[in-house]
């Protein structure tokens, strides 16, 4: 019986193979001529809404055919699982030219005659990083003009089937799908594929990839652009090669192209920051032996004789300063003169990055025909959700048509709920950060006792101090909390943005962007802000310590400063986020697609069709690029806001981004369905966010250098308080530590044991000794140092801001050659249109048509003169 079932299955497959003579990778209808521009799929499930869904599909597909589209349905018997129907859509020439005019699509009118830029003599050195010319520039450079049905002779139409690229075709079809009606329900006209996907009428809607990514298609009419992208761009072994941006734009559309252009440019600029950061790090490494502070701390005769006050009440013991020898040496790697230089350099680097990106963006806008582009109607159109939920209507002052609107009272209520929710979650982050601080305060004594009494930890006690152990474990705990809160809030942010009912797609994306960024900003950076600007600043002094919630004593900084702890915090959170992000982006889609790929291995070539293969891939949703931008902007904050504490941060970001480009390209090319092509002339609201972070970074780095590092106290000591001319920094450690008389400890704070019968201990502050008339009050040196810190912040901020604004003023946003090309294209377009109209006038005159008048002739001449003047 089992062998009989196998034989029947074999006959069924054989019959299907004979019926379908197309290859597995066919992207054409059964006639092999008409190209498949879009695919809809649905499952014919016999539930209570089956008839309603069937009626919707019939009406929708009928209206698509009335709009001029051609459909071909693959029965469920032809699909692998025997359940899914596939509706293939083809847009004929008449439909394409009609909607190309509606969408204002620019098409070639003349080959670009402006000579290319003068070759750089250093280009030969960049040859190993170049891609073949055919990959980099898959199409010649043309002057373009908006398409018009009435003037088809103007355009360089060699072949109607290839004149519009597949990405243009799927964009046009998607435009029709989003507006096509499918009936009236509850007295309201319903339309759009998005609603049909949401209510389950269709299960998927997507354009097709042109071939398999690992091999070329057997069809000679296939462009094999997906295969080219995979071989030349998506493989990690090509990490050192430039990106084929024109091919990315041609295949995926301008919106995805501009993202990869920005990411590639950001990575290139990071190379300069990484080189300077490594040089500053090496300076700290090579001058480590010359650091007088760590020498004095490590010296048994100095640091070994200084007894420090306990770091916690009752349980902690007195300790000798030289036990922090290794951390003090390592802190010099990041806390040295080069830190100041690097902080100023990064303030200027950020400006250069943003200004040069504007120039790069302007060049792309010209090359990709986006100069006159304003957000396309697809972006500005009303969202279907907005139309569905807004029952009231008013006249649009621009279109003079009635359209739905949300009453002001409803908007106010929704914004209040949304704002309250966001504030609640931001408060939750702050509460979680306070919980981590309490953890740090509570476990410090436990770590100190454990390391003191555990013999196995004695060999590494010099390297792994209680402060470092507390800092590392708290940073890891903080990272886990960040990831959990982030996972939950993503869903909350989408829910409250949906609840606000934004009017347009752009408005929806901008609102979601601001909510997500605000949350992620607080979530990722709050712990770094705490270590940088609060830890060790409000400690008090022995006998009068400051307590959190009157229970836990506030943390103190290491005698060598808090900068090394900020470096640890930054490294763990930044590196952990990048590693987790890349694992999530690469592995999760691969596992999800593994099940679908089994079908291709278990079936003959002719059975697992191109539309079935793509159906089993992951969906690159409307917010796909949003998460990519968000990830990179958060990383941008790490390398700018706190870079003074960690000069190697740009190097980590550079290595991550080299991997990120290939991971993003790999998953987009191999693991996701082909996204619908969309236009975008910039990175949108992210540009303003980057500008804001660039300004904030100058302030935060000035405060880090002034208040977190030990640079200012050292400079004040060097110039005002040093008494040794031969070695001005000798005695600094002794000078920076105040004296406390142990008998002044309150009973509740005094350590349980004092085996050496010590009389005094030292603590990090500038206060008068116990025998002074101003006992334990701040000394004049404290106020001098505070004044120097404030003066430094003001001077550094003003210097960097002046340089930033001068650099921004000096660098024009649009390169001169791009301006010339834009003017040349406008002039040529006017000229060609003028000549075309003159030819038409002459034809009409020759045919005896007396309607053309001298006024028409003068009008066309006038437009030509105006274009010359422009």
C-alpha cells in the first residue's frame, strides 16, 4: 500500500512537471512573454468568513483588471503544500505609461554629455577596493525628464518591455494595489491591499526576486541582478569592496539605496575617527610608565603607606592605596592629555561627517533623479487606518475634496494617553537604573568581604578589585535589563502610535521614530550618564556620608578617577548591543527560512516555483529600515556623547559597521522577500536627530573631561600647587587625599575591626584636616579646581562650536559640479521640449491646420529664453 501511494505521488509530480515547462526561476506568465510584476497569495480556508473573503477577492481582482492589469492564477493544486493560491500580476505598457505620468517618474531623454570629474592620480591605489564598472554603473548616465504619454517620442525607448525597470514596475503596481477598491462594507467604500492583508483576505503581496541568489537563472531574459548583488556585495569576503549603490537603487529602490549610501559613508568617515582614536590610545599606552600618579600609588613607600578609609560601613576594612595599583595604571590609557585632544577632534569630526554627508546626499539626489522630488503621493496619502477610524469629514483646502479628519478633542485625548504612556516607560527605565545603583551599593561590601577571605581569588586580587567586580557585574545586569525593556517597549511604541491614528505614512513614521528614539536614548545612555556625571560626586566625607534612601551609602570613585568605570560601562553596553544585534539580524531570519528551504531540496526543479520560493522568505516590513537607522543612530550616540572616555569606541563601531553592511545586504538579498521600491531623497528625520546629538556631544564630552577625568585637578596642581620644580607632578596623590580622624566616626559607621590601631585614614576630596579650625570643610584648592572646571567647559564648548559653525559655513551643501549638472539638465529639458513643440507646430501647419497662432510660437520661444537665463 505504501509503495502504491509513492507511485501515485510520483505520477502526480510527473504530471505537474509535464504541465509546466517553465524553469524554477521563471518570472514570466505561462506564455513566457509577460513579466510577473507582483504576486498575491491566499489560502482558501473554509471558515465562517470564507464567503466574505471570496467576494472581496472577486471584486478586488475584477477592479484590478478594469484598471488594466493582467492576472494569472496558479491553482492550489499547483502549489507545494496544496493549500495556497497565487495570483500573478502583469502591468502592460499602457498601464505603465499612464501611471508613470501620474507618479511623475523621470525617464531618459538624452545621454549625459557633461565630462566626468578629472581622474584622481591616487585612484590607482584604490583599484583593489573597486568593483567592475558594469556592477557599479549598470546603466549609462542620462539626462532625464518626467514622463508624459503625449510626448513618447522624446524619450529613449528602445524596448517597451525593459524601458521601465522591475523596481519601477513593482512600484507602479503597488500604487494601483493600494488604491484599488474592493466593495462597500458598513456603508463605507473599502480599498487597498493593506486592508485585505490585515483582514486575511490575502496572506501576502510581494514583487518577485529575479533569480536565485546563489546561481544565475537559466532564462536568458533575466537580468540576474540578485545574483550579482549577492556575489559582489552581500558576501562577507567582499567587505573591503565599495558598494554598488546604483545597482542597489535599481533593484531595491531609492529608499533602501539611500540607507546603504549613508551607512557606507558613515563607515568611511569612522575610519578617520578610528585611526585618531587608536593613536590617542597608543599615546596612553606608551606613556603609562611616565604617569607619576600611578607611580606614586604603586610605590610601597608612598601608596603602600597611605591607609584609606573603608568604602562601606561596618563590614569593610581599612585598605592601603597601593592595592589599586593596576587599575590606576590602566586608567592612564584613557585619562591623559590625548583625551582632551580627541574630545575636541570628535566635536569637529561630527560636523565634517554631517556636512560631507549633505554633499554626498546632494550628488545622489541628482544622480538618482530626486532633485525635484517632494515626498511622493504614496507617502502623503491618507493611511487606510486613518480613513477607516475617522468617520467625520471636512473639505481639504488644497484639493477642495471632502476627506476624513480626527476631531481636535479626540486628538488631545489620544496625545495625552500617548504622552502619559511614554513618560511611564521612561520613568520605568529610570527606576530600573536606580535599582542597578542600589545593586552596586548593596553588593560592594559582599565583593570586598569575598575577595578578602577567599584564598583562590588572592592571585588576581590586584587586577579584580571590589570596585571593578561591582562595575562589571552591574554593567552586565544593566545590559540585560536594557534588552528586556527594549523588547517590550518596541511593541508598546507601535501600539500607542497606532492609537494616535496619524494621518499620513510619513507622519506615522516620524512619530514612531521620536518615541522609539526618546526611549532608546534614556534606556541605553542613562547608566553611562550616571557613571559619568553622578557617581562619586555626592559622597560626602567619612562621618557624614550621603545615603540613598537613608540606607545605602553612595558610591565613591576609585582614587585614580571614575573614567575607567565609564569606559567599562560603555564597552559592555556598546559591544553587547552590537554583538546581540548582529546575531539577531543574521541568525533569526536564517532559522525562520530554513524550514521553507527544505522544500526546494525535497522537490524537482520544476515544482518549487519562483513565487513559492519568495513566499517562504521573511517579509521586509514597512518599518524594516526604521530599525536599521535606529540601531546606527544609537551607536552614533555611543561614539560621540561619551567618546572622551573611550578613544577606541570609533574602532569598535568601524568593525561593527563593516560587518553590519554585509549582514544587512546578506539578509536583504537572501532571507527576505523583495521589498516594494520606494523613493526617498534623504534619511529624513534622522538627519535632525544626528544634528541634535552632534551638539549635545560637545557638551557631554566637555563635562566628562572636566568632571569625570582627573585632568583639571592635575593641571591645577601642576601650575598652582606643585612645590617640586624638577618633578612638578610628584606629591599629587598625597595632595588630592584629605585626612580623617578615625575617632570622629559615628558608632554606626565605624568598621568592626581596627587591627593596627590606626588613628587616621585618607579619603578622596579637598577638605581641611581634623586639627584645622575649618575642620572637614572644603579647602580653597577645591574651589580653584571647580572654577577651572567651569572655565574649561565654557572655553572648550565655545572653541568647538565656533570651529563647527565655521566648518559648516565653509563647506557648501551642494557641490559646484552637481549644481552645474542640475542647471544643464533643466536647460536641456526645456530645449528638447521646445524643439519638440516647434516640430509639432510645423507638422500642423504643413497639414493645413491654421489653429496654431503666432502667440503659441512666441510662448515656446519665451520658455526657451527663460531657461537660458536661468
